[in-house]
């Protein structure tokens, strides 16, 4: 164990990794501080750059942006009542009323400290859970991986609540896109329509850049009216959050535990953990009426739970090679480029990388917390940047990023195609994430299903005669049944 930790420290000691952690966290915080700019788009633009870095540095650059954005998203949520990131919506409920009372600095301190506590607990969960589940994954064969991929896709769809049916359609569209190309099993082209440039399939990177980054740029450029804001930072004490956390330690620990658990479920993530954490905090509070009016416990529940997801969401990817959300799909691309295969073999073959990843995630949370504690007075000025200027920069970087991966004009055109699709989806409130997960999980499911059917000579009963496969199948059936029962109850009520 000690040898592995020392190897991990040696991995992290690289200047490239340290810079990736620091730069990634600062970029993420900056993105989170600017209303209207989502971290997924910036991560998509940085994806081609991460391919040129060492594996650990490439992963930490993206994860740093991801984790840092959840820290930074609290700034506009608290000071402007405008979520810097989508998951900071509940932060506005109690953070903004506190700022209106002249307690803006205290509210930010609570948010930073809560995020730090949630982030550290999340990393600890990754350290303990990932190796255990990876050991379980050694018992997986093609039927189990097929059911796991299907379960992930079902969860992604069901997690979209009121938008389940549009999400299912988008998932199907993503599966269709993922099936385009040369079928290696039979060496025949699938849905290429005699276009040789489609034989390699629809490239993931341009699709991600277009769907998340360039579509957001179109939204920023098309918005009318003022797109910059003025903010005031009042109150004293950037370190008072520790006191509030200690007073509400049960809320913090419960919210962190919920965040860790929700991170393990594909598609549920931050939104689900925030909702349940906030609801439970209010339910068990001695003063539930004060929630939404500036109760620190509500702010703690929101910020602790969303940051507790950031590392635990990596558990399914590292243990099984199954991405739980769009960012994990991007990390899977980084692993693939460097010939690292997530799953049980990664823990055995690259223990120094795994150990280095754990240490780097701890460092990322420390960097984000320290940076925000001392730099907030300057960070608030980012809210004054024009959205149209940001949109123009993102659009240019999107074209450059999509073209630079393979230096093919077709990749830039594919990015533009997905940008238009993403813009239409955003304007109509239709989720785009299922498209990417369909492109990634769809081929996994289809390939493993073909392998399973080949092994069993077409006998479908193998999915119920193997214990792990049966458990996963029961989870799928139970999830769909509960969802349908919920719809029936609503209609009857």
C-alpha cells in the first residue's frame, strides 16, 4: 500500500500534473463565476488539448474544470440570485437572502467550506469504493456488461423527470449515431450511405464540442437585452463558514453521503443529490419555515451535496468502464487515447496512475478552496463580462478545437451540425446529454449483446441464469416499473 502511495506521489510530482490541477481548478472556478457559461462546453473545448498531455495531467485538467465550476457557481448564485452553473439553483434559495441581509461574505464562506467538505468526502469514497467494485467487476462477462450499459442508459433517461420521453428519443438518436461506421464483427459498413468518411463512425470530440460548447455560444449570441451584471460584496469573514459547518455537521455529513450515493447512479448526479439533501435538511430542521429565507443549513445542504458527486461519479467509470455522465464520457475518450482501459485491469496494471489520481483529486479541492478564499474579491468582477463577447470566443475556440484533433474540415462541420442541434434542444428545454451517452453506451450494449448471444447460441435465458446479470436485469425492470407506476398514480390523482 505504501509503495503504491509513493508511486502516486511520484506521478503527481510532475510539473505538468501540478499545472493541470491548478489551471483546471482556476478555469473551472472562473467558468462557474460567469452566469450563462456552462462548464461542459469549456471541458469539451479543452478535450483535444488533454489528449496531448500525460494521462494523469489530461484527466485532471478536465476534472479540475468540472470540480472548480461547482465551487465558482456559488458566487453569482449568492450575490446575484443567478446560478453560475445549473446545479447552483438551490444555492440561490438561501444564499441570496443572506447576501441581501448584508451577509454575502459569510454565505460565500459557507458555500466554499461546504463544497470543500463534500469534495473531500467524495474523494475518500472513490478511494474506498472504486477498488471494491473493480474487484466485483472481475466476475463480469459480456451479459453483465450488456445489462450494466442498459441500466446506465435507463437511469440517464429516467433521471430527466418531466423530460423523460424527449430524453429517451435523444438517447435513441445517440445510439443510432454510435452505430454508424464499420461493424467490426462482420466487417460491413452500417448506415454510412457509401460515404467513406463515415466508416470510422461519428467522432465523439466534435460532437461533444458542438453539442455543449458551440450551442451555448449560439445561445449567448442570440440573447437580447443586458448580459452583464453589477454585484456588491458585503459582510465580513471569509473563514466563518467553518463555524457554520460545525453547527450543522449532521446536515453536512448527510448531504455528503447522499451526494456520494447519487454520484454512483448514472444520470442522477448533482440535481438528484441536491433535491434530496435540501428536502431532508428542511424536514429535520427545527425551523423549516426559514428555508428559502436565508437559512445557512439550506446553503450547506445544497453545496455539500453537489460537490460530493464530483469524485464518486468516477467510480462506475474506473471500476466498470461505464461513464455515468457526459464528462465521464469525455474522460473515457482521454483514457482511450492513452491506451488506458478503465476497469479491473487498470487497478492491477496502473496502480501508480490510480494512486496519483486520488492524490490529485484531494489537491484539486484544496487548490479550489484556497484560491476562492483569497480571490473572491476579484472573481466577482467576472460577472461584468459581456455574454456576447464570451459567446464569440467560445465559437472560435470550438471550431479550432474540433478541427485540431485530426486536422479534418469534416470534423469542424460535424461540430457545427451538433451545435445547431444543441441550440434547438436548449431553446426547447430538451436534454442533450443522452445523445452523448447513447453514442458511448449504445455501442457497448450492442457489442456485448452480440457477444452474449454468440456465446449462448442465441439462448436469451443466460441473462437470468447468471446471478449478477439477473440482479442488474431486476434493477432495470424495477426502475421502469416504479417510473410507470408514478405516472399512473399522477393520472389517477
